[in-house]
C-alpha cells in the first residue's frame, strides 16, 4: 500500500482522508517526525496548497504529500476574504465572524452568497497536481449553532441551518474538503492504472 503523508496533525482531517483515500496508507506529519510551517503567501488557494505539498514532499525524500488550503469567498464583497480567510483580522473565529456579519448588515439574503473553497494538492516534490471542492451557501444574519469551528456558525445552507447546526457526519457528507479529496482519489487511481 503506497504511503502518502497528509500535511496536517488534525485528527478529523486525517480520519477523513483515510476513509476517502482507502487504497493508500495516509500518515500524519507527526508520525513522520516533521514539524514545519509553510508560509501561505500565494494569491490562490490552489497555489498555496501546491506550495505546501511540494515543500513538504521535498523534505520527505520520495514520499508523496497532500496539503490543502481553504477559505471563504463572499460574492457581495468581491470574493473577500479569500486566501486571507484566517489572516484578514487578528482575533478569534467569533470576532472574525461577527465582523463579516457587520460588513453585510442590511444586505438581503440573495446578495449574501458565500462559497467555501478547499484546494487539495498532492506532490512528490517535482510533480504536483491539485483538485478543488466548493460548497455554496449564504452568510447568516447572526451566529447560530454549537458544532463546528471557524466560520461554520455563519455559513448558512439552503435549509436555513448553519454548518454549526448540523452534525459532524452531515457536514462531512457535503464538505468542500470531501469533494476535493474524492476528485484527488479519482486522479490518483487513474495514475496508478497508467503505470
């Protein structure tokens, strides 16, 4: 079974990758004894994910690495915050979420469209490719729900519930990360058959 290193120590992300990429052995950075922060300074999610995957793959000497970058884009704000999702405002997730709600104060629901984008890249240090997943919704008018993290409490689905109001299992079934991972798996299996 081919080993692939996932550039994460997040147990939830690792478990999800193991479930979707079941034909491969997914291992964490921690298991490889690697502790590295790759600066996400590119202008797209895809470029950030590729930079991270390539940088770590070069350290792994021959093993493949999967890395991701994700964030939200708000249509009314011309795609803001985009690649700056985690960095545009110093403070907690809640403070960032309240600031986004404030920016859209008085804007009707149909103009509050939000997309969650996840780019997942895989690299062996020289060759890299990337797949993207996307989940669409609306920016809620207030913080709702106790589950989840990040901007889940303001990401409202068609149902009117936010990502923080559904179960982790329900969220995983529709997540942008899952969509990107499934596309990546398809591409990896196609490459395997070509060998």
